[in-house]
C-alpha cells in the first residue's frame, strides 16, 4: 500500500494498471491490431470489474452499508468470481490470441510479484529469504519462453506454460505455509493432459534444469535480509523479520494492556479509527476470524488522537469487545512509533513477537487466515 493522506492505494493494483498500459503499447509496437489488443487485455478489465462488483455485493451483505461496502475486498469468493469471468472471456478469444493472453498474464504476475515483498524459509536455511525475488526469476523465465512462441501458440506450449506457472505458485505456497494437499490433484491432472497432448522436448527439460541452477546461484549470492531476531533482542523495527516496538495502553475498562505479555502467541495488531470507512468495513471479518481462532489474538489499537470524540470509538467497537483486545492510543505515542500514516494498518507477529506480515489498508478473513498460519 501507498499512503496518500487518509487514502491507501494498493501497490499490486497500481502495478496491474501500469502493466496493462505497457502491454497495450507493447502489443501495438509488434503489430497487434486495436481490436485484438482490446480482446486480449479486456479480459483483465472484465475480471477486475467482476472482482470489485462482487466485493461490493458481499460487503453490503456483511456490513449492511453501501458506503462501507465500497471498501470491501470480497475475499476468496470475489477472487473466484473474477477468475471465472476471466476464464470465460479467454475461452471466447480467437485461438491465435491465446499466446498473447498468456504472455500478458505472466507479465502482470511478474509486476505484482515484484512490488509486494514476500518472505519465507527455504529448505536448509534457518532465516526468511526474499521469496518474491525467487518467484520473479521463475516467472521471468516463463515469460521469455512464452515470447518465443507467443505469435504461433500450440496446445502443447500453452499447457506446459500453465504447468510451469502452477508449479511456481505451488512452490511459493509451500514455502509460505499456505499449501493445501488437494491442490496436487488438479496439478497432476494438468500434467497428465499436457503429456498426452505434447510431451516436453529435450530443450524444455534443459531450460528447466538451467532455471534450477540460476536459483541456486541467487540463493548463494543473496544475503539473509530478514534475520530472525531473538525475543529479547533490542533490535526493533517495522520490517518483516523484525520485532516492533512494545507498548502499554489502557483498555476500555481502564485496565492496562502490554503487548509483550502476548509473547508465545500469534498476534495481529490492527490500528483503526471509528471515522475510517475501510476500518469499519474490515471489522466484521476480523471479528468473525477472531471468534473462530483460539490461538491468534487480535489487538485493536484505536488511534484516539484522530477521533473527534473517544465515545464514538467506544460505541463503534462495543460489539467487537468480546473478539478483540481493544486499547486506546490516547497520546498518539504508539501510532508515531509504528509510523501510522493511513488507516487501517495491520501487523502480524509470530510467537517470538517478530513481524511476519503487514498490510496497509483493509484486510479480510482470507488475508488473516493466510498470514497467521
């Protein structure tokens, strides 16, 4: 996210829009007609509209407010709806345009991967590595290979490229701990169909081995940029892999809360304000998640200095007091320490109090589920 005043602008969506513009210009340069460019790139605009439209509908059902639903993300259901819409329009594309579409998909994926840092512990290593760099190398390799046959796509080329893309996604999911065993079923079926349609060439196998060598070189040359800190370390910071500043604040009932008391538990620290529409939109999903989880604690930090009246905050958060540990940053000291520029802002801490994920902007049940496991 980029904070612009009170607004949060998602970097991945900015990257998507910028990439679509680059693709439109690039496809024009290589001679693709305006009609064909619109057909290929229009699939993504249709998917975006389906995602946002379904998110608004789901948000309206969740919050009961049209104003708040405009900030809803829709979670997994909206993503599935968007994917279905994109698949429908891709199916309707002329066969000679599917290579261009797959190239555009990889290009968008590469751009969105690079702007959203992601870390994970790789085999044989004890500290988190920049997973987004590894994935970017793999995606870029697929992109180069797709460019070679983009103008004259074959069924085999399309299928094996999709197999490669799904393999990268599965590897990333495994490293970040979001992998589901049942995903191997569609992956295996996809490989079987690809083998039946077109066996991989010797050159493709050589390329695959070459990519493995490149990743090994990257792994050897990149430093561990996100060291795992000990719980008692004095080195604090707000980056993934660091320990954020400790704080002690008052709860609604006047008792004192200390963040360090939650060491040994997974913790979500969420900064909010009652006047903030995205904050209000995310609260129902946060509460639902908190009530379902016994081993994750959500600390809802009210940025009290930004409130017109602290009673507004207390009235708004009252229905969620049973789900969260609600505390009030009455002097703004904690907000300053965490450099809160826009709301909501969320940090996820592991059992050692180390930041494992952060988000500037509204979160939902799916995001919490993915980043607290």
